[in-house]
């Protein structure tokens, strides 16, 4: 077990608590899917914690910090961080779909994913989101302020 894994488990429990708190503000009829997802995430995190404890008893505990940052590439990190910030701004102005396609294309191509695989991934993810969230679950995705203004 690595000490850095403790931080991962702690972070995942905080994420579960955050989303559970916000889920309770939804109507009861809208809580089913978020509750399922949170319970699943909580359960998987707990299984990982149990696995960590067993490994710690068997093999001991090591730092793990050196391995985490061993292949860290600052340029790659900051380009992806800037792309993510621009993506969030893009969602505000242009809605969900247009910025998502652009973001995925830019990041996948920047990370040197072959163009065919990038295109397949973009089509599959966008289709999955459309059918799972908009059609099946009836979730309204962000439209964007500019797109709303153009519709009027």
C-alpha cells in the first residue's frame, strides 16, 4: 500500500459526501440515478480501502510520492488545464455539445491519439451522453447564453 492511496480514498469519500448533500436538494423522483451512482462510487471506494488495508498488513506501507510524479510533464498538464478552463467557459456561452466536441478533439489530438480513434471516441461519447441523459433520463444539458440568444 502507498500513503498516496490514502489521499485518493479520502478525496473519493469527500466527493461522495458532496454529491450526496446536493442530491438531497433534488425532488425525490430525481434522486434515483444520482443515489445509485453515489452508492456505487462509495462501495467501490470502500472495496479499494479494504484492499489497501489487506495490502498494508501483507506488504507494509510505502510513500509512493516518487512514483506519482515520476513521469509528470508540466507542459502537458498546463495545456490540458487551460483547455479545461476554456471548455467550462465555452459551456456557459455555447451550451454543452459544441464545446464538448471541440474540447475532446483538441485534447485527444494534443495527447497524440490517432485521429480515427479520436473521432470514434467523440462520436460514441456524445451519442452516449445524448441518449443516456437527454433521451433516457430527461436531463436538460446546458444550452449556453449565446445559443439562447440566437433562438430568440
